[in-house]
C-alpha cells in the first residue's frame, strides 16, 4: 500500500474571488491504481507530467475517487473516462440542483460524469478495498467523503480540503462559499482528527 503526493494543494484568494488547487494523491492498493481527485483544468499538464514521472499515463489509472463535485476537483475527469469513478451519491444528487449561492458546484458536473463508469457511494462509511474505507466529512460541501488508509503501522486520513472553521474574517458570502455547513465542517474536522494518525488535506 502506497500513498504518493502528485501535486500539493494550494488555497488562495484575491480581492474578488477564491481559487485554489486541491491536493492530488496517487494510491496503489489491492491491485488498484487510484487517483484521489483530478484537480482543475489549468493543472492538467502538471498532472500528466507527475504521472509520467512515475512511469504512468492517464490510461494506467483504473480508479478515481472524487471526494466531492466542486469544479476544482473534477475538471480533468475526461482523462480517465476508462476508469471506475467513485463519488458520494449525496454529492451527485445535490449537483442536479445546487443552491443559488453555491459557486463551488458547477452546473455542468453531472454532464462530465455522463456515460462514465460511475459508482455512487452510500452516505455511510464502508470498506472499499482491503485497508481502505470511506470517511463521511460533510460541511465544506453537502456530502464530502474522505478516505482512511490503514497501512498497518499508521492510519492516514485523506480529507481533501482544509477542514477548518476558523475563517471568521470577511463577509458572510465568503464563509458560505467556503463551508456549506460550518457546524458540520467542525464536526468533520473532529472526526478526521480522531480517525487516524496522520491527516492529509489541501494545506
């Protein structure tokens, strides 16, 4: 079992909007080669180069785990149209009609997934592969799920986003965008910290 950081995450903002790059991880477990999120379109050359540096091409990825369906996690999915796509059912259903102030979930995300080999994950924690189980972490989005990787000597929690509620500054719109539900985000942070020995998130 191996966890490999392909591209480190970078949260950032300007005076006008938020932007960032989510962490992209490569997991090799149970004869699977798993990409943890796909990132935004603008990092596509870096993603391909990171895979090439490890002797891989997009065609060698057989499984993609999408933590949630925000734009900065899904825009390179077309590179992996051959792979099994795992994503939370709650996210998929919500994406059919996101709330008006949700600027993270694009209206085109279900179209990206159309025709792909998508497995929708139940809103419950479950073992996906030996030593790999899902972790429910709603708050940043409606149904975000992470992974707990049991490597024997330690358990690593892959949480995708910074699960921190301490963004007190700025407008209500900033906080609404950053967190779908701040109370759930705080509970998810507590759950993530209690679920493993090492927490890997965006920053």
